[in-house]
C-alpha cells in the first residue's frame, strides 16, 4: 500500500479523521457530527478541506463525511483509475465501506461528473443530491460561455503528461496557485497552503494530471452531446449556483431535456466558484431542505 503524503493535515475543531479501505484505495475520511448521513465530494484542486466551513455547521444535526477522492489529499494515489467510471465505483465503494444507508450527496466541480452518474444509475443509494455551482444535468454549452472559455486554459496544461505533474508539484506551483487565486483570491495564506501542499507529492501531482486527462476533459467534451438527455432524475436534487458567476445563472441554464421528481435551483449571492468557502450557509441550507423534508 502506498504511504500517505507527508503534507500536514489541516485542523478543524470537532472534525475527526480515519482511514477506510474502499476497493483498491486507502481512503482518508474527515467526519463530524451525528444524524442523517451527508457525504461531501470535493472538486479540484482541493480535497476534504474544501468543506471545512460547512462541516461544523452540518455537524449540529447531521453526520457529515468528507472523503478525499482517488489521488487527492491523503487518499492513496495509484497509477491508474482516474476515469469517470472507476471514480464513480470508488464513491460507491466508499459508501459501502462507511456502511451508511441512503445519503445526501454533495458534489462540486469535477466530482459532479460522478454524482450525476450515481443519481441517474444508482438512485437507491441517495436520499438527495446537492450540486454546488453546477448547471442542471441537461444544460448544453451556449454562446454566452465563449468569452469566458479562456479561463479554462489551465485544464490542458494540467492534463498534459509530464508538463501537468511538474506544474502542479514543483516550484511555486503557479498553475494550481492561479486556480486557487482566480479571480478574487478567496483563501487566506494558510488555507491556500493547505490545498497546495499535497500536490507537491509527485504521485498526487501525477494523479491530478490524470484526473484532467481521463475525467474532466472527456466529461466536458461529452456535455454538448447531452449524455443525460431523456433520462429521469428520481433523486431529490438541489442546485446551488454562485451569484458571482457571470455565466452560470438561473436564466442561462437552458431547457430541461429530461424529467425530475424534485429539482430546485437557488442562487447564493456573494459566492464565486469556491462556493463552500464563500457561502457555507447556503450549502448547509440546501442539505437541510432535503433532510428536514423526510
């Protein structure tokens, strides 16, 4: 088994840490509280600490669980398995290892590629889904997005073999630092360092590159094809958009090309891409709108 990275673990009051075995992974899990289970999946270039402002709030009346995904944070980083199908299986294996019943799943950024797969293909595993800063699953790219595509310049850089891992791990880690700082430097120096530190481990830097190459870029290429068109979303779902996002607004989501039993969209004003940092209350409120209705 691969030794975990030596990056120091960030500390959050009331949050405990343990390791579980899920498939071929040695998974690090952060947990807090007791009550209905909520599993929070981070985005890139983050790890469980993305949710450090959400966990204490949810812990008041939920069991909040934030795992590090394959190759990220303090979870093991094997050579392969960074495609969407394998990482979806990872999440299901994590749920099995945790031995929790239907959970509310919270996802942000690239973990939404996994969350939508689970919601459509394994709805019995979920009590609800909170999609953070995301369009609904039937949204197609639009002309309004074109002027903003330059902001994704880092994706092919990180996806490139050799160049991607080096840019993530070495020197000032300028590419990852830019992702964390753009556009409004939301993080303190300490929080930024908590996200940067694990990527200095070469195995995790290679994993980050593979996530972009095998999951994120292929997932984005699939979006214009409408992979979920015609599908029915049975899982109660809350989409929380970022009010400071100039592109992904409620009016710009486009028509539904499928059906849903219970899908509601809200906007968290004063929030950017890192919505869990800017408006943790909005994430917690979306979770409670699902669990308090049960």
